[in-house]
């Protein structure tokens, strides 16, 4: 009986524990700070949930290609400044786009590249105009 | 062989044959019967059927069993919730990494 009670409380604790994990910028590891460098100024004011997701994203940073690392750093600030609803909508759009057949996706990519090349100003998202190697 | 025996007749026959048994055998039989009855009356600490003839669900019999079942249900629900949260979290991270590193500009997906 004692064991059942103990394991019951342990399980409840485990399900609640991940919710409490805010981290200060100074306490991040050098690797995390490097990956999330563009967010240094605003990190401490970011909501816990967003910090958690960004820390998980930062974990994958070392495994990305240099071009993807550059793209990620350029986009981090813009991404963090979006509202949770905007991010949610963007994720849904991206997932929907991922389901589009490869040919059509490639056509969209080519079209975007042409538009970017034609534009005289540099893009706000910081997307490098070079054909960078895919990260996946 | 076709003679029909009613239960009373059977009982009478059994009693009669029992009286003819040896004293030792009789006492051994009585002892076995007593032991069997004792085993039958020993309370069993496991979940069992309520056994009212019409009930077919195994129902807990004591508060302790109810608590155990409640805790197991709680553990199961917490585990499922944890797993769901983890899966959802992983999906969000996967998508975020893809959006942040894709060749397509982020503005394409942001309203």
C-alpha cells in the first residue's frame, strides 16, 4: 500500500515538475548562449514555455549545417517577437505546406528564390540568397 | 440401470455406506472435510467478482482496493498526460527548427 501511495505521488510530481523550469540568461551554458545569442537582450523577459522550446531548439543547433545555423540565428528575434497565436498559426501553415507534393514545394522554393534575387534590398528574415545546403 | 434415484434416496444410501466404513477412514474423511471447509472460509485479499449472479464486473471489495484502483487510474492518467505533453512538445520543437532553418523565408508562414 505504501509503495502504491509513494509511486502515485511520484507520478503526479513528475507530471507537474516540467512546468517549473525558468532559466536566466547567465545560467545558460556557453553552447546555449551561442545558439541563442540574438536573444541575449530579451531572454530573461521571455515566457517560460517559450524559453523551454528555444532551449530545445538550441540543443539541435550544433548539428545544423553552417548555412542553417546562420538562417536560424537571423530568424530567432523575429520568431520570438511573434505572439504565441502567430507562432501557432505559422506552425500549422508550415505543416500544411510540408504535406504539399515535393514538386510543388520545389516550384514555390524556386519562385521565392527568384523573387529574392530580384529584390534589391536584403530580406527582413535574413535568408541567405545563396543556395544553402538543406539541414534535413 | 434405468432405475431413477431421487436425491433423498442417494443421501440415504451414502449415509448407510458411510456407517459401514472403517473408523480410521471415517475420521480421515471428516478431517479432510474440516480442512476443506476451513480453506474455503479463509478471506482472500485479491480482487474478485461481486458474484451476485447478475454482476459480471470485478468490483473492489474494500476501501483499500478502491484506493489502489484510484491510484492506479491516477498513475495511468498522469502517464498518458505526460506522454501526450512530451509528444506535443517534440512536435513543436521539430516544426520550429524546420521553420527557423528552412530555405523558405519565415514571412511566408507568418500572417
